[in-house]
């Protein structure tokens, strides 16, 4: 018997800033993989129209990382490349955080200079 430790597609869409079309496209093109499907209370391995796919925790992490990278302005291909490696993803996010912090600091200095 298959047990479910992941999230259904509707649960992912409730939690992450992505659309049904995006998730469906990523699944259809093989960028992410469905672990199994729900048919009422039954869990089955074959999908079909109207059956919500369920994604494993590892796939959910990739989906969440891609969503974050897309929000930061990366294109889809690069987002999936970076999201597949946790170490690289964390490094990119740190770099973006430092860039944002520098920008905020620079903007504050410019505002102080205008105020004088």
C-alpha cells in the first residue's frame, strides 16, 4: 500500500506563488515528477484527468526553490538548474540577499545626502 507523505497539487498551489498552468507544464515536460495520484481516499500510481497529483517532499522543495528564483527574476531554465542543487541555490540566495542589503544601504545614503 502506498502512503502519502507529500502534497497534492492543490495544496502546493495554496502555499506557493505559482499557477496551476505552471505546475501542470513543469509536470508535463518532466521538470518535476508526480509521486502518485489521489482517487478519493485511494492512492493510485496512474494519473488521469481530474486526479490530483501528489508530489514527494524532494519535488516540493524543487518547486518551492524554482518559485523563489522566478520571483527574483531568473528565467525558467536557469531556475530549474539552480534549484536542483541545494548548495548552489543557497549560495545564489545569499548573493541576492547581500545585493539587496547593499542596495538598501546605498539608497539610505543617497536619501541622507539629499536631506543635507
